[in-house]
C-alpha cells in the first residue's frame, strides 16, 4: 500500500521539474525575444529543431532505464545522479552573455539543447517511476493527482514569483534578474529531486527472466495500439496548451493592455490548474476516466473559443475564462498519466514483455514534440503577424495574438477528444489485464 507521505515525496519531483518546465512554457519565448534580443522566428525554429535530438535521446533513455539495475531500482537513481546538472544547466539557459546576434543564437541553441537533454535524463526516469509505485488503477490516479497538484504548485511558484523576483534581484537589470531568479529556483529544485529519491520505492518489476534487445523493445512498442493512441493525443494536447501558455504574456500585455497584470493573470490561471488536478481523483471514482477525459477536452475547447469573443475591455471575463479553462484542462492531466501506466500493463499483457521505460520515454518524446510545436508555432505566429518586441502593436498583430491564444489551442483539444475515441483501457479492461498478469506470474 502506497502511503500519503510517499505520494507527496513523488509529487515533489514534479515540483522540481515544473520549476523549469513551467518557466520554459511561460517565460522562455518572452525571455529570448524581449530580454536576450533574438528574433521570434529563430526561437520558433530552434524549439522545433531540438526535438530532432529528442527523437534519438528519448527512446535511448527509456531503453537505458529498463536495463538499469541498482540497489535503488531502475528509475530512482537518475534523480540522484542528474539533480545537480539539471540545476546548473537551467541557470546557463537563462544567462545572457554579451555576444553578437549570431553568437546569441548559437549560445541559445547550445544551452537550450543541453537543458532539454538533461531534462530527458531526469524526467523520463521520474515519470516511469510513477508506473512502478503501485498496480492499483485507482491508486495510480491518486498518485498522479498528488503529482500534478505538486507540479502545479511548482508552476504557481514560477508564475507568481518569477517577474517580482526578476525585478527585485535585477534592480533594473532584467537579464541579471532572470539569471538570479532561476539560480534560486534551481537550488530549490535540486533539493526536491533528492527528497523524491529518498521518499519513494519501486514495487513493480519486469518478469525475472525478461531479456530483449533495443530493437525487440521497439517492435513490442509498435504492437501496443493503446500506446499509439496516447502518443498521438499527447502531440495534439501539448501543441495547443503550450501555444496558449506561451502567448498568455503577450495576450495580457498587448491585447488586454495590462502589462502590470501579467503575474496576476498567470498566477490565477495556475490556481485554476491546481484546483482541477485536486478534483481528478474524485472524478475518476465516479465517472469512467476515458469518457471523463474526452468530455474535459471538449469543455476546454469550448472555453478557448469563448475567449475569442471577449472584448479587450472585459478584463474580468477574460481572467475568469482563463482560470476556468485551466481548471477543466488540468482536471484531465492526472487521468492521462494514469493511462500511461495502464498502457504499460497492456503491452505486457499482449507481448509478455514489460518495457516501462520505453513506453514512458516514447510518450514523453511526443509530449515534448507537442511542446516544441506549440513553442515554435508561438514564435512563427508572432513573426507572421508582425510582432515587434516591447513596442506598440498594429491591429493586425493584436488580432493575430488573440486568435493564436484562443482558436488554435481549441483545435488541439478537439483533436485530442477525437483521437481518444480509440482508447479502450477503461477500469473493467484494466482489471481484466491485471488478473491475467497475476495468474501468469504465479
């Protein structure tokens, strides 16, 4: 039986991850364009091109974790080994050396690539760890609910503290302010990763005599049709979400014309996210988690579309819709990650081989591909609509920011709802699979 204390320890790992992940989603595009002085078109292209590297490193990392055997388990050791490198490279990514325009682009590319690689090295084992803490489907939702509440607390920390700390620590020098702010957050993140390492325990293990090559693992992966559904859904989901969150700053600063309310806007949105994650577990106990997930995506899409019709002077309504969207969208998040653990069991049920690391790493690759597409789209759309950093925007640019913040993310959620029609692992099917696996083990 997994304890509340262990669920909290596991959740702290995602608080640490989100100190960087949410900073990247909320501030990195703005940091590169308005602080470091890089063109938005290059930023968009860079975000997408780094995903080509992930196409190699993510499955390799998954295969490596499946073959790791230490006294601490397969996945936990990576939290210990990579916590400090993760913190150091996070600071380097938000450092602004005095370089030429080309030098800045090279520096941004190298440090962002390094950040994503070390994120892979620590986040894939962390995510896979959630699939071996318990085999109980309800407890899996509970574990992921705790995880994402703590993840969103990390996001809340980022959204509410980043800009005030940048101002306070930078004393008028925003570049210095960002660097010192990320330094402070990274130190805290390293401590939380270590707390996650010491506070968790791996309970589920592959069959004792399991032996397969990377090539065989990949063939087993392709036979898992439920993995394919989740992978496609992940790309659509994160593309829309990251596009929306990346443009939130621009929406508030330029469309609503409230530059002093950026922190309030994204902080209130994060509170909506936390509330949604907290209610995922009770929702899953009352409603089929597959139907609930599809319904929440449709609601999220409707809220995004509604935001398009809000005039810029209706500030309270704009804020309210963003909060409610975060609530609905993130109520679905723990359900998705619980489904990943079910897909691991399903793969073992079909092939006789348990490839936890490979399944999580490949889905995470598609998640990061969605993050890259969303981030790239934000940069490209800003450039395409004629955005100029820290300057008055034309009506055409404001209209572009509005449609990119509302309609395009809605399309992402609608695609997720459509794709999830092919996901069949409801509670009844998962219980049936566990029964088969337990009989095979004995």
